[in-house]
C-alpha cells in the first residue's frame, strides 16, 4: 500500500489500534468454542471417527487453534507498527510543510495538507468533493486533464503553476497503486521553485526558442525565391540565400564574411546605397524599393533593394536583412502594357465599329432588367444613334425599351464567361446589328464588352443580292459576267439555254472564243476598251454564235462591275434572243410594203378614174383639188409606212403635210412642239386637216403672196388630265374675209377632224390671218406605251 494513502487521520483504509482487542476477544471466543468441540473448522482427515462420522479429534483442533492465535498476535503487532508509521508520516509532513493532495479514480478529493488550501484556494470542507468543482484556480481544468493522463498512462506528469499566493510551483501528479496494476488514485505534490532555477529554466527555454527561431529564419532565407543577404554591423555578409547565389552566379566562399561593397567587382558600391544603409543601422529608416540597374550576362536587369534592421536581443550585434527583387519582367510588362494601352486606346478611338462596356443590372428575381453604360467609343453613336450615355441606364435613363432577348444574351455572357457572336434585328432601334460580346473584369461585377456594327444596309443589300440572284437564275435571258480580260466569271441558266454551253464549260473561258462570230470580234475589243476606261456601252443589237455554230440575233445590254471602292473590275452582259422578233419584223415589213404598194396602186387607180371621169367636164379645179387630197393621204401613208404602221412622229406628219406648199426648206413655215408619237388613224386625220389648211393658205391666205408665213405650234398641258393642243396661225398675207358658205375643206377640218380626234376644232377667219385651234385628250391621239 502507498504511503500517501495513509496521510490523513481518520482514514478508513487501515485498522485502528483500538479495534484490535475486540478482534482478539472474538478470536479467543472462537478458540474456546473450538476447544469445547464447537469449532466450525472441520478436520480434513479422511479417517472416520469412532462414532462413524468425519469429526476431527481434539488434538488437531488444539493445534489449529494455537496456529490461529499465533497469526492474530502477528497481525496485531503489524497493525501497531503501521499505526506508528502513519502517525510518524503525518507528523513529518506537518513538520516539513509539504503541500500534497490525493484524488481517487473519480478525481474526488480524499485528503490534502493545509498548504494546498493557500495554493489552490480550497475550502476546509473539501474532502469528498470533485476536484473540478472544489478548486477555483484557473489551472484546475488543466490539472484535471493531467490527472486523467497520469491515471491512463500510469506514469507521473509535471507542470508549472502559479498559486493563489503568487508563488511558482512545480506540480507532480503521481498515480497511486495497490498490489495490483491499476491505479487507485493520483497524488499531487506542490514544490515551490527557486528564482535561480526559474531564471535558468527561462534562459534555457529562451535559448531553445532563439535557436528554433534562427533555424526557422535560416530555412526561410534558404527557400525564398528572392535573393537575400543578412549583414552585420560592418555590412559584412553573415548569411546569403540560395537564390542570391543563383541570381548573381556566385558561391558562399566568395560571399560570406565579405563586405557588401566588395561583392561582384564592387558593383554595389553606390553612394546612395551607402547613405541609406548607414541610416538603417541606427533604425532611423528602412530602404524601400531602391532601384539598381544591373548589367548581367543576359542583358540589363532592374532590381529593387529593400533593407531593414532585424530585431535582436539586447547585447547582440545588430543585423540588416537586405532583399533583392528582380522587377525587370514587371517593368517590361508595365511598359508593354502601357504600349498596349496606347494602341488599344488608339484602336478604341479609331475603329468604325461601335464599342461599349456595360454593367448588367438585375431585378429582385435575379432577372436581367437593364444595363448601364460604363465606357463607349466615338463610333458608338454613329452605329446606334445614342449619345451622352456613359453612366446612364438604357431602359431607365435613356428610355430605350430594348427587347428582352438582348439582355438575356448579355447576361449569359456575364455569368458564364462564354463569348458569343450573333446578328440580330432590334425593333427598338429599327436596325440590324452584328455583335461580338465577351466578359471583362471579375465575374461578380457582371460586366461585358460589346463590339457591334450597324449592318442594316448590308442586310438590305444581301436581300437585294439574293433577289437578284434568284432573278438571274430564273431569267430566260442570258446573264453573263466577265472580267476586264473578257474571261467569263458567271454564267446563268438562261445563258446555258441560249448558247448551249454549261456553266462549267463557260466559266474561265474567253467569251470571244465562245459566242462571238469571227466577223464581229472587233465588237468585243471595243466593248472591253470602253469598260476599262470607265465608259458605258449603250444597248445594241448584234449577232452571236451558238455552241453548234448557229448564228443568233441578240439584243445586248452591258453594264460595268465595280468593287466596293468604285473601281471597274469587269462587266455584266445581258443578252436576249431576238431571233423571233427579227423574223416577225421582216415579215411585217414585207406585209407593210405590200400594203403600201396596194394602197398607192389604189390611189393611182382612183386618180386615173377621176381624171378620165371629169375630162372635158369643165371641173378642172375640182379634179386638181381631189388629186391634191389624194397626194396628201399618200404622203401620210408614206410616214406610216416608214414607221411600220405602228404610229408616226407628229413632227414628221406636220412637216410632210406642208412641205408640198412651202418647200422642203420650210422657210415660210415655223414648226415647234414636243415629241409626240401619234396613232396611225390620228396621223392620217391630222395630215388631211393640215393639207386643207395649207391649200387654203396658198389660195387665199398667207401663202398666196411672198411675205406671208404660217406658224404651227403644239403643246401638252395637265388641266387636270393631259391635254394636246395644236394652233395653226397665218400672218403677213392679204386681208382675210370670212367665206359666205362652208366648203368641203372647212367641213373636213371642223367636223371630221374633231370626230376622229375625239376633241374640238375651232376655225377662225381673222382679218390678219386664218387661225385653227385643235384640242383633244392626249390619250386619244398618242401611240400606246409611249411617254
């Protein structure tokens, strides 16, 4: 049993000296009963008694009783010795003033000495209480942990502790054991530590801490990537990092214990550096980013030197930590960035595409609701019409209700970082845009850059080109393009049908060798020459050749092709097959000639019949007038014959009508008016009316003398419909007197002409000269499909 378990008086562990007599009396009584034959101890002898049972004999009982008495006496003697030892130990502990405390396995207080109360602040009635509840000391929780560790590990635990009395103690927690291996409790002893011992222990701890700190600092210096030096008060190298050796291609032998200014051929012997280091030692300053240009084998390097004094214990030599930071790449990168920024800014300001950086704005449901413009370039306004937008929101401040799909697209880029390019029409701007959208800055800022171009005109052009391509593909006309050397570059379906060559056969070939007959090669040379000079080629009709050699009548239209800079790069040719039309024209000409021949023969026959009929009748003047009218009709037919009976120009009708009376020079007649093509019937009616007016002027009016003249003018006016007006005015002739009766000529002019023209005719016999006014709707006399 441990001595510490019997420290306190009144312990229930050992027997009390006063309890021994009672035990002895009980033992003696048991012994006496045994001697009377009532002993509970049975004999182990296997011999049966005289009575036939196993009861021991009297001799054996007496021997056992004597041995039991001897054992009781020995136990009594040992108990006395233990009581004396316990009393002596208590006296010794009380005399020495040892602070001790005993806890059981449940860490309840079994006993303690008085000094413990002053150390831990225990109350007198603490026995039986849990240690953690009874001890108010700040270290009580740590002592509980130590006690559990001592019980668990069955070994002593020590710690330092400052008691409530202000003194320092070493606490030893020793597990107490019985005869077995398990600990019954823990004994805590408190020994006050002396001042020298504390100082020595503190010095050892401080020294260990310094050694650990030095090792830690050395490991940092050895592993950092930046070159470092540790200098002493004389600026000699105490320590150098591995990075220093690598950076400056040196060794420890040529570096350690050398003056800083002597290193690397005195490269670091700089007056300004000397001055700064002298101020670092007395801690008046530090060196921050002192720039040094260092010429290395690979070119000039830019270094920043940083120095400060290291904190040392009093009495130790001051040290300086000098770090070298290679900022060459950083400076070069900064310069490159500045150059790039300049180029970017120049590009930003000069590009034709609109550019802006926007910040996405969201509503309470995290849905993109608006955007704010952070930066825009000058072309921004040219491409969308918005101005003064920086710092403003599109929907809220500018009032542009852009479609939600645009905000969704921008938001997707801001959140995912995936750039997109798309073309889209905006109803808000009524324009097409081509856009590149990509994220800028941190994702949390939700900022995107938008590079956009207004492609509305291009879209319109594309649609026009598409429509044109569709028209070209579906056209029956041959539509061909060629370069300035006459090489075919495009060949449509109409060209394949017309000339017999497929597009694959024609493209890349000379158009002259394909479809132009040998006798018309000069046409292609002239066309290409005019196109190269930037001239145009008027519409013309010519002959081209089919793949099988057949000659084709074609109508050709040629237009120059230009690039986006306006330079002529080729020509576009449209050829229409006019063979059928030519055949019809030739047939019509033949019919018209035959008709004209028959009409003239008819008129000649009528003229001959009239001459024979009225011969000798005394109606010579009437016959002459009749023949003159037939000639006027014949001349009108001549005009229509020249025009293939499709109509006649009014100037030719008027000129031919009066030419017989005023001569081909027309010196006595003035003819003036716009070009108008007359229908065939209108041409004949007007020619007959002018013939009657001219005949009357020769007989009685302005053309009857040598001074008179005739003025014929016509015009077209809108009031409110287009109206044709013609005026015949005579002047310079003899005085005119109104006839007593209307002859055939007057009736022909006033009634027949008005009926044929669908208008009005007014004939006036003014004294100064005859005047005739003709007025009719233009559509009544004008040839169809003419302007």
